[in-house]
C-alpha cells in the first residue's frame, strides 16, 4: 500500500482548477446514455468512480467516444440498452451502484451489480426497498442490504415515497426508476439533498418538478442529448479551501467551481467559522451555477453544525473536521449519521486520526465534538481506504508539527487523480 508524507507549509499561493464534479460526471454518462441523440460532455472527471459508470454503460451497448477532452455519448433512448454479458463492476462507487439499481430495474433484461470490498459492505436496502414498492425485482445479500445485487428488469409503477434519509443517491435511484413507470413518481425527503439529477434531467427534457420538500418525475418521457459542461467539483475544492484558511499567509483562487446551492454547505460553514471566502464571476453552465472562489488564510472559530446544513455538506465533513481542529473553541456536529455509512465510518475514522494528531474529540452517535487547538502534531494517519479521509489528513499535515504520513493513499484516485501534485504545486516552503 502506498503512503504519502506531508511536511508543514509556509503558505499556499496561486490559481488552480480542480477536476470535474464527480456527481455530475456520473449523471452525464447515465442520462446521456438513455437520451436520444448525442450528448457531448466536457470537464468529465476521469477518476475511477466515474470511469466505472462509463464502463458499465459501454457494457450495455452504449458507444462513447473519448478524445481526451470531450466525451461523445451516443444515446440509445430509454429502452435501447442491451443486456450485459458479464457482471457490472462499480468499483468503490456508491453512486454507480445505487443509481444503476434504479435505472436497471425498469429494463427488459437481467443484470448483476458488484463492487470492491468497501462497496459490498455499504447499505443498499435504502434503494432496494423503495424500488421494490415500484415493482422492481432486486435481490442481494442479507435480504437486499448488501451487494452483489441481482436485478431482473420488470414493469414499474409510480409511487409516492417518503424517504427516511436525505440522500441524493436514494432520490436519484427512485427518479431513474420513475422514468420507466406509468404516471408521476413523487419523492419527499427530510431535508433537501443535492439536486444534480433534477437539474440535468430537466435540462435533457424530462418532466421534473421540484417542490418544497421533494420532487416528482413523469414516466416514459424521452430525453434529448445536449452539450454538458461539468464544473469543478466543490467537494474537491473543499480541501484547498480549508488548506488556504488554516495555513498562514495563504491566498488561493480556485476557478470554475460548481456552486449549486444544495452543495454549498461547505462555504456557509467555513464562512460561519470566520473564513475569508469570496465568490467571483458567478454564472450558469448547462443548468448548474458556477463561480471562481477566492480564499485567504483566516482565524477560525468553533460553531455548531446541524439541520439542513448537514446534507448540503455531507461529503466535506472529513476536511471540515480538520478546520475544526485548528479553530478557536469547540465545533459540534449533529444529525450526520449518514457519515457512518460512507466509504468508511467517517466519524470514527476522523476521530481516530485527529486523536493521533493530539486533538480532543468526542464521538457522538450522529456526529462529533472537536476542541480546537493552536497547532496539531504530525502523526501516522490511516485512510481506511477512503479517499476523503486520505486527502483530509494530507491537508492536516500542512499545519502539523513535524511530518504527517498518510497510509493507503491509492484510494484518492477514485475522485481526485493528481491531488498531491496539485496541492504541492501551490504550497510555499
């Protein structure tokens, strides 16, 4: 297993552009494949997760041309996919598996979804159960709770569903199944989760209506291929935002970042902590809001994080924990039980690593309390096979006393190939 060693930095300076948004990259392949005509995608994230989705659709007969800059997806329409000759391997990608479960439930063929050992341990009943209510036939280990998932496509019916969790993956899986159902499928959730599916499906011609507390989608409406520009991933930008805030004498400009309101919880949280962040050149591209983000080093303070902020920053909490460890006072996170069923238990993983760095952390069932300090210590940090844990602890190493060594960093390639080189390119020694 490869590891990285990080030394303290004197500042971060420069302009960068982070890779394309992972969520939008997944959806561009999925939705473009079931649209009519050609969908051209620029800014696609060529990380392992998104490539797993791309390979799955190629295995179902979709032609995708790739010249290194633009993907040209030759859509097959709602009912044009063909039965794959082998199991579809989703790698480490929960988005691939859960959204594909919804889409494949409405096909006229049989398919099987699997993944790596981490993905096979993650909960799938949250999508299997509602799709079953629609008439979907999905079987998995432990009563459908764990992958591999065997899916026999069938005729689906529209439902109204009150989701117990605020999850874009759950919502999107049901929406995709809803495309193959008669009538309108309606989904409600406790707090609004990221709405990339709604925006892109609407952009491609689907009948999608968002309302306060949920969304509804009409069935059997053909999509039309269009140009899609994938903005920079705010989840990837978050590591640089936090790094520039906590390393003294820093100023970074991060260009072309997606600033969808359902994803900007990280910005709201960091600003509430006293962070100096500014959105510049705000615009819209392919139905998604985009901006450049300027960040300057700041003295942070501890805050309480709960409620609707949690789903709007769910993927950024590992690096938010790093910011909290350097903030004055105590940061309290509640209502984030979802973090325990990500690529790893991110609450336990970050608590373990921060304690190694000398930070006082109290784990809660649905969050944690972090008592900030002026300086943390270098340590031997573990990634737990989770890309966001690995990158977060590399950021922590920039302000630690001594060296920080992060183990098992190959997982970073799932979302951010080239992360270390980009980070070291703006570090001042």
